[in-house]
């Protein structure tokens, strides 16, 4: 079952008002939350980011963290997500329905929508890795806000697929930012390098978990910008996201990264992340 604007509806029954600002303008925010063994993973971190995104677009949320947590748990129950299930929860909030004007109308009520989908872990892909293509970062300058405006991300992902790669590595004037819907890490001399969490990248939940795990296990982390030349000299590359976890990148623009196989630092971080899933206190 889906939750749409206060109602529980069956698949196919949900409707979007033609003047919903999420539909007309992408005027809203969202989160995708991982469910491992029937439980929400890093839920508090996702909620914190959701409320931050809302503040950044001047969207006052009428729901508390406790109410959203209750809704998430209801979704799991109504969709029969059990302790054996891996899945994702999608939560979207638009500014609401109002006559179509570009400025922000007053007095409208945000519209919330959420659903759950089964989603297996990408275990086999993580063993062999993905390929990537360098693509100019054509997105807007507030990538730190997780909004519904994703056309830029759609296009750079498609550019990569059209070139025969599985994802894109984005750059602005030669400075590497992130991937189409995930954060990027380079490994050089056993240490991690990743773009700082400013307005040009999303503050990834999995990104932060990996940074914390690396630091706790003696792996150096440098949150600093680097260029294409540094990327191409990296010993290893991997991306992180809620659904891709810690995904090795084994080639860029058709050229092998390292020996063309997932590298030792990446494999170690995969193991640490696996252990973190099991050890975390899940909601």
C-alpha cells in the first residue's frame, strides 16, 4: 500500500493534483531509506537531512520526527516487510497544491507521499564493480538539497549509459564533484579523497558512514576537491549511496582503474560497511 496525502491507497489508485507544485515545478524534497532485514537503516540521519532540505527551500513541515517515524513503521507493517526482507522506503513531500505561479504561495498545505519497494542488495555488482564515464556537471548549484528537481541527474546518467557506462563521474571545469546520484571517492596511497560536503554535492548518508568507518579503522580521509588528472591517477575509485552501498568503479572512459578490479581499500570498506549494517542500532 501507498500513503498519499493522509490516505492509504492501493497500487494504481494514487493521484497527483494537476496543480501540485511538486508535479509542476519539482517544488519539494525526498529521501530514499534503506531497509535491511525489515528495519530502517540510518533513519535518524535521513530525517535530519529531510528537515534540513525543507528549511533550505523555505518549506515548513507540519509533521514531527516522531510522526514521520510512525508513518514509516506503518508502511513497513502494511506492506508486510518482515525480518527477512531487504527493501527501500521512498518519502516525498511537495510544497502542496496551489494555482500555478512561480513565487511561493502562502497558506498551502504540504503533500506527503511514501511507499516501500523490495530491493535486494547489489552483492554481485559490488564484487565486480561498475564502469563510469566522465560527464560535465550540468546540475544547479544547490546539490546539497535533496529536492525533486532531478532532470540534471537524469541527463548525466543517460549520457553515461549512452556511452556504454553504468554511471557518470561529474566535473565542473575539471574539478570532480560526485556521480549522478551518489558520492565519489578516490583512493591514493591507501587514503581516501572526496569532494567536501558543500553546495556542489549531496551530503550523502552512506558517504558519512564510510568516512566515519575509514577514520575509525586507520584509513586517512581527505575531504578536498581534486581534478580529472588526479582522478585518472587514482589507485582505486568507488561510489557510495543508499542503494549502491560501496560500489567499486573499475574503469573510466574505457580505461581501467588500477588493475581493473575492485581494490583492497574498497574491499576492506565493503567489509566494514557490511559489519556496520549488522552492528547498527536499527529503528
